[in-house]
C-alpha cells in the first residue's frame, strides 16, 4: 500500500481552485501506525503511544478549532471489509467531516493551534485518504 499522510502540492492546488464558498464534506479514511512516530525532539517521541492514541490527541486538540469554525463530524463508521477495491486497504478510522465552506477548512489548517496539533496526526497515520465532496441530496436510487 502506498502511504499518504499529507497532500502534495498539486493536490492542494487542485483543492484550492474549487469553489470555496460552498459547504464541503471530507471523507476521511485513516490507517494508523502500530506505534506513533513523533519527531525526535517532540515531548512524546519516546512515549510509546500507539497510532490510535496519537490520533486521539489530534482529535482532542483540534476539537475546539473545528467547533469554532462550524465544522463537525456528520458520520462515523467502523471499517469491516473492502468489497470492491484494493485488498490491502484497511482503515482504522472512517468518517465524514462537514465544513461550512472550503474557506473554513483552509482557515483550520492555517490556524496556529492546528499547526501544533497536526504533529499528532502525522505521528499517528500510516496512510490516509482525504476526499473532498460537495454535499448532494440523498435518494432511493444509485446514480
């Protein structure tokens, strides 16, 4: 499995050129490291935290920022199996976060407190997928 933790420049630029004024939903698929990998100088570098514990720290520290921006987790599920797709992709965290706008998401990632908290995410995550979606109406049919 190829590992993805942070967006590359081209992906981030593609995100930024999309409409920033509409609400967005971000599908998060996250696989944790068995042991968190903090930078060597970080206070938790030798703590022995699991990836899940480090990700929990990320969630705790980012919760006030997310709340202030009007974002929230609108759906969370427990991964069971992949029916269609790569067999080696299994996820420890699966959720959808709704942001009132892409501006709010960009404000979050540029917030000084978020920039400090993201070290927990980077230490925790082995690989992830973060997929921007525009909310649409549900229905009774596919397509």
